[in-house]
C-alpha cells in the first residue's frame, strides 16, 4: 500500500468493517474526528447525573521531530474541538530511534508541557521508549475530552445527519500552513537562496498558533451543523472526507480558500500543491448561514471564508475562474511526496 492515509475503500473494507465492538454511538466512522461514549457507562452509579455527558476520544499520529510538540497538542485539541468536545488531556506514546539524545527528549517534553498549559489540558498518561523499529521520532497521541448537553437516550445525535444540500461550506484558518512551516524549518537554507531572512522566519512561524478551539466554538455558536478537522492530505482531502461523511456533493471556489502568501511561496519553491499539503490548524464547517459564521471568526482575528456549498449529487467540483475540475479521492500528502523525492524514492 502507498504511504500516508489508506484509501477510503481500504479503510472501510479492511478496517471499519472488521470492527464489531464499536461504541454505542457507532464510532469509529469515516470522516469522524473523535469517537464518543457515554460517561454513565464509566460511572454507572452516577448515570442520572451524567446522562447528558459524553467522553470524546481521538488519536493523532506525529512523525518526525519538526514542530512535533505543536503538531501533537494542536492536533489533539483540534480533533476534539471539531467533534464539539472540550479537550481535557492527552496521553502520548513516544517512540524514538537509538541515536536520540536525552536533551532532545527533554526539550520535546518541556514544549509539550508548555503547550498543554496554554491549551488548559494536562498530560494524563503516556509511554516513552527507544525503539529499534523506528528510524525517526513517532508520537501517537490519544486525546480525551468531554461533551455535555447531549440529549439522553440513543441514538446520540450525529452532526453529519444535519448536513443537507444547499448549505454553505466555511473554511476557518489558512490551509497548508502546518506543512509549509515544517518545510521552512527543515529547508530554511534553501529558501534563503530566494527569499529574505524575515520572510523565511515568518514562514517557520506559520503553525505557532495552530489551536482552533476558539474557531470551533464560534462556528457552533453561529449555526455550524458539522465541523471537520483538516490534517494529512490537505484541504482537498478534508473536503473529500466532509463530502463522504455528510453524504452530499460539493461545489467549491478555489480562490476563496484562505491561504497565506508564505504558504504559496514555500510550495511554489518546492513545486508542491498547497491544497494537498498538511493543513493542521484548519477547520471545515457546514453552515446554514456561512457569512454569519465568517463574520464572527473575522471579528475574532481568525481568517475564514465561505468557499462553496453542498449539492444534491455526488459530484465534488472545484472551480477556478472559468475552469472546472473534479476532486479526486485523497492522495499521498505533498510533504510525503517531497520527502520521497529528496531521499531518492525512500522516506527514511
């Protein structure tokens, strides 16, 4: 199989269909950012008090040392926030190659701790090991959150069932910035051959504010029916997953998708598609009145735009001026393509 996320068909056929012990809410499902289970199932003696409270769980992988702490914490926070949960804590499994030095681990943990404090979450548990089976840092982050106010009884309301044709699609946060920041940090010397130092430094900081908790709250307060956290595969992959989860088609205006000029320049330099590049710090939302949600986000200093609408067919259209193309199933993330290229076809 190709590197990166497995294809939707493989995920459904060889992963999800093999699971017969899913939660009462039906988790996990394709396009779902976090699974839910009733808190009363954990504390049955308090079931009456917890009837409307659910626990949310998400899992996010991080590979490589570049911006590892930010990607771990922001990925955890954003996936829970997209599911409508309040993040509580994370439990990271950290696997390091044999050549790792202790100061690297200490620096990683200090940054993780700082970011957890910033996001008002804690490190609940974890596992740290040097593994002969990895050639670079690998972190698997299990994130826990809580979701209150869910009507008691089953089935639990599914946000994607509220999605229907003719609704606005909102993008909150600029796309591709996670991957662009990683490239700027790793390849600063190459970028300095074309761009001034201040520009490269700003590109390195694109993911410094990757938390989208506030954005998710504002989207829900302003009528978002469903929210999806965008990460690997970029916004094109996120749009495909949103369409599949909501059961609608899409009609998207490419020029409306929020993107920083730094991201565009970094991607042009390395000949990458910014819309297929890792896009942590971006949320997609389906709203009845998208402009109202966008206005609230912009007032809070969060870049956002209505980028299209859901449709009553299976077409996933991307418009650029007078040109029309059709969105394809998620492919290998552009960052993985770049690593393969610079390593002669090998990701190591």
